C-alpha cells in the first residue's frame, strides 16, 4: 500500500511550465535557428554589481543567517513604506507593510487570510496560473471574469464583475501591469473596481509585481489616498523583477492593520520570515538603486517600442492584442487550432519559445503570450520577423 496524495492537491493543474521546458530539452525541429526564449517572465540582466558586492560582504556577518521579525526587517519595512508613499503620493507607514518570501507568497498569505473553503473570489481571465492554482488548493471557488479585447488592451470590467458577486464573495483580484496580457489598467479603471469592492465589503487585491515598468512616472492609481483604503485595498509587490532577484524570494504586502495581523499568523507558520538575504538585497535596492530602477524601466520601454515598430514593419499574421511591462499577447491566425499546438509549431518551425493562451485559462485558445523582456533588442525584432514568415 502506498500513501495517498491529498486529492485536492492531486486535482490541481500541474505547473504548465514543465511542458514547454520539455520542448527545449528536445530542441526545435529547425535546428538551424537559435532558440529565442519568450516563455518565462525573467529579467534578461543580472542583479546590479553594487548589490552583489554588498551581499557578498553581508553574508560574512553571522547575523545575516538569523531569522528576522515575521513581517520583515524594520529598516526594510520603513524604506518600502517611504518608497510607496512617494510613488503614490500617500501616507503609508511601516505598520502597513509586510515583507513576504516573494510575490507569490504574498498572494498566498493574503488569500488565506481573506477566504475560507467554500468562499469565492473574482478572478479576471486570462489569469496568472499560480493564482488559479492557489485558489484550487484552498478550496476557494473562482468566479472567472472574462476580459474583453479593447483598444486599451484586454480588460476586465467592474460592471461585469458586479453580476458575479454573491454573499460568499470575498475578494476581487487584479494584476496591473497584467500577466499574461501586458495590459496596464488606467487609474479610472482601477478605481471602478475599488468602488465595487467597497460597496460589497470585498477586498480588492492588486498584484503590482510589474509596477516598476510603467511608461510614465504618474502613480498607477490613487487608492492609497482613499480615506478607507485599509478596509478595501491590498497591494502585492515583488522585488524579483526590477532588481533581478528571482532566486532571493522577496516581495511585499501593503494593507491595513486587521489584515496584517492575520497575515502575521500565516507568515509565521509558513516561513517564520522571508529569507534574510533577500530582505537585505531589497533594502539595498531601495536605498541605492533608484537610478538603476529607472534605467531598467527605460530599457524595457525601449524594447516595447522596438516590438511595436517590428509589428508595424513586418505585419505578422499575429495581431498584437495587448502589450506592456514584460508581455505581449497576440492572436494567432490558426482559428480552431489549440494554442498549445500553435506554440509547439512556433517552437519547432521558428525556434520561438512562447506560452500558449491555454496556460492562462478558458477562452484563451486563440492567443499566445510573448514574454519579450527575456529577449535582447535584436531578438525582439527577429522574433517578429520570424512570426511574419510562418505560412498560414
Ligand atoms: C503577476 C505575478 N505575480 C507574482 C509573480 C511571482 O513573483 P515572485 O517571484 O516575487 O514570487 C509573478 C512572476 O512571474 C507574476 O507574474
């Protein structure tokens, strides 16, 4: 007799990333082309040299090996509160901020604190698959809110969400800039969801993992200025992307005191604290790398401009539905063909590694996601050129 696997976990979809990794291991059919990896959202650059030097010094100190307080080093919480306050023109203080072991961990703890099994949440579709997986693991029902194609990208609408709310709805989850579509929600759009959440006593969770990659310095929203934001809004952030710290596991939650108290219990039980070395890296980033942060954003914006130019020049039969931050969401021309087969063909024939729309939910078979931030500037142009050569 073998032991049982918790059926709830067994039923959760497998991390889809394994599938495309297997293609890479086997190699593309067309081996004359170099593989352009536009699959996973990882920065194409190493962490700043100064940060690496700082960490190599800091690991020599015995204290660096020890636990920190549950919600993180006070200096880091203070620094992040200050940073967010200036970014959003708001008054955020240390008590509002908790440090998590990455953006995913921040999300998981927030959901655990907000929703019980049998409750439900509203999740726009396409979704970030780890969000969906966590809900399934928690027995939290998901009410999918289909996004609509608009001239401002793929958008969920508060008016559509309202019809999904019932007495067991606990939260609405948004991501902006969005993964997988790249769509950046306007202030007004975000505000419409805030109004809806407030009217129905729901939490509005916004995953702002990609907030360092906005095209302007304007605050992404004004929710931190709402007098009752602590009763409605939960902001999630990740230090993984802009500072290229994906392996150090550090992110944050910014919320009101009631939620932070619940999250403390969960975070203590799960990890006791976020990795200290990751926290030190984040602290160094906030204190010393603001110019680096702007520069990395400028580089990404330049890539987006190259992407747009290349689409205009080569006119591939893959209309660009939406783009921003690390991602472009394109519609493929093979109507009726599963998006996984399309991605497979892009890999085999063009050595282009993409993720199919089906990784991101129902109704996504017509789409493919390009995580172009991974690719260098020349590769972005080449990627679009190759798309334009695919015979339909
Ligand atoms: C929307 C979103 N949230 C969270 C994460 C995970 O961030 P972290 O590495 O900090 O866990 C990602 C990573 O791709 C993401 O796209």
